[in-house]
C-alpha cells in the first residue's frame, strides 16, 4: 500500500460519504460473479467445505474421512496439487460472459479458505506459486477487458481469522506449525458454530478480536489486489462489519477511491448489512431482493445454483426464466444483479451453467434496451407475486407471472416488463389505465421489443391492454416500450 497515493478522500465516514456511484455501474445492471477455488476439487457440500471438513458434526467431515482419509493425514492443503486448472481458457470465459449480456465480471480473488487465486507477493500459498502455478485472476482481467467488459474482484480474506478453527479441536493438520501461514490464525471463537446459530455469530464485535498483525495483513492483501489488477468493484463479505475492522475499512476505502480518481476510472465497494453508510459504498443483498424501490443504488448477489456458490457434483440449478424475472424486478427497484457461476477445478464451466447464461444473453439481446442504462420509474411495478425482502430469500417464492409487471425508464420512454407468458396473449397493466395518477398523459406508441411495428393496444379506465402478435414464441419475459404523446 503506497503512502504516496493522495486524493480527495480521507479515511473518515464524513469524507467517504462524498463518494458517488460511477455512471458505468448505474448503467450496467448485470454482472457475473465467479466462485472458483480449491473447494471445487472435493466438489461436495458447498464452498464452505474447507471449514466444514474440520467440524465433526458436519456431513463434510464424514465425507472427507471416508473419501480422503483423516484430516491429520489429508488436510485441505492436500487439494492444492489437485487444483490444476489445466483447461482454463480465460478468453473463452470472457466471450461467454459477453454473450450472456453481462457488463462486469467479478472473480473471487481470495475466499475464506485463504488461498489467493492471484499472484500475491505476501504469501507462498497462492495459485501463481502452487497448484496451477498461474495468475488466474490476472489472466481473466486481461481477457475480460479485451471483450470490453469491466473487471472487478471480491475479497473474503477477513473471515480467514477464524474460518479453519474447527481443526483446532482434534488431531488435524491445522495444528501443524508448518502450515500456519496457510491455515491462518484459525482463531477459536466461542459460540460461533455457523451462520444460523445463536451466540457470537451475529455480533459485530467477535471476541477475541482480530489482532493488528492480521488486520495489517488484511489491508495489505486487499490493496495488493487493487494495485495489481485495478478492479472497478471490490466486493466484501459480511465480516468487515466487525468493530476492529472499521478503521482499516476506512483506510482501505479512502485508498481505493483515491486510486480510482488517479486512474480516471469509476470504482465502487460492495458491502452487506451495515459496515458502511449507504452513501459511502454500494449496498449488497446476498441471495435476496428489496420489496420496494430503494432510494439508493444497490445490488443483489446470488448464485445460478440454489445449493452452492462453488462447483459441486450435484447442483440444483435455477432456470433462466427465474433469473430474468429477478433481474427485471431488481432493476425496477434501483438495483443490479450479480449472478454467480462455479467452474470445475480443471477450469471448465459446467454445461448447464453455459446454457443458462446463453439463454439470458439471448433474452437481453432482444430486450436489453429495457434494462441497460435505465432508471427506476415512480413505482417499481404491480402484480400478485410477493418478493420476500432481505438476504437469503431468493428461493422463498414461486416464479413471477405475466401479471407481474416491472417498470424502467430511459429518456421519455417507459418500459413495462411482463415477467411471464400471458395465457390469452394479452398483457394487462392496471397502473397505466386512462387517467392514472402514475401516467396521466396520453400515449403515442406501444412497441413490443423484438417484434416489428407497433403493437395492438387499447387504453381504458381499467388499464392498458397490449395484444401480443399471433404465433409469438413464448419468452421468459416481454418488454414493452411506451412513448408519450407530444
């Protein structure tokens, strides 16, 4: 971290609250998240395998002993030589992401497991020096930018303070001093069994607190990612809300924002829960959505799979239709969608994930005008389907229907997105009824994106009714472009 970097931002909330979200991010609406790491090798459970394989009451523990042997003889470190990334083709990845319609790409630079996927000068335990012996992040950054997409990254390093602490409770390689630099402090935290447990897990001041050595290392590693790869979004998991991290988070944010000014690039920080004021960074809801339009720009991060972020042998995939519905809902509420995929350890992306991304891209190729560069309308939408607000609710409802309408705007145009195929070939929108307080003026044209010519429509005090062309192939959602009369 260079002390020579100066700029308009100081490491105080007062200064950081002058931050403004860059226009490219407000316009992008859709990005790709990538959870890829050593945890893809066992391909069991989820990306928390490195923690759960050391917790005796977890299925991963039993699976690990049965499959790989006791943790004293085969620990998490022993997956490193098996993580070869021998088929990794970052140019092919970037081309797929371009076809998917994504505008920014965010690989995990370092997950909770403490294995950086980049070339770190601060540890020998990284992908550039072990396993694939390749700067996986750097190669992807180059490929993504070559496709005209924005490169971003995430850091989950803060959680490494305690992540491997299950291995302290029995004879495991976590206790071997030869591997201390990899397994980290593995600090035992009382009453912190897991994210759905009681006790310390929900506290913003875990004890023992991270010490200065760990915190300075966290800051140095995070700034290293910034300096080497110039990500335009830096995403953090929830543990940065810890009281001990607050001054370090302020130092990092000032450093990063000043670097963005120096580079002439708009940058952003993603945070969950409340470690930042809402006007100092971009709020992120994990696996969840907002129930109403939020007054500030925000993001949903969620996975293409319901059960894991990283690659596992048995995935429960969402459908492209559901993801497109979520995208429209999120954008209508002033947000954007960051959709995660989980590549295999050889560097290939699972075929079902490729197919889903291609389907999303095909829909956006036709309807992207109603998504990209838009801003929210006076109301976000209408319809019967209720979205459960907050994190971890993205599968808590059935899919959207054609009666669920979401609105976006761009210039004089209003876009209405019907989130399903209407049974009788007609889209009905109550909010656009004749005399509606939301749209009191007259309409000039109503177009169905992707269909030539004007659509057949009528407007009465009951609502706007649009008849879809006969023989139209059913789509995951339909976007109407509505222009006002002069």
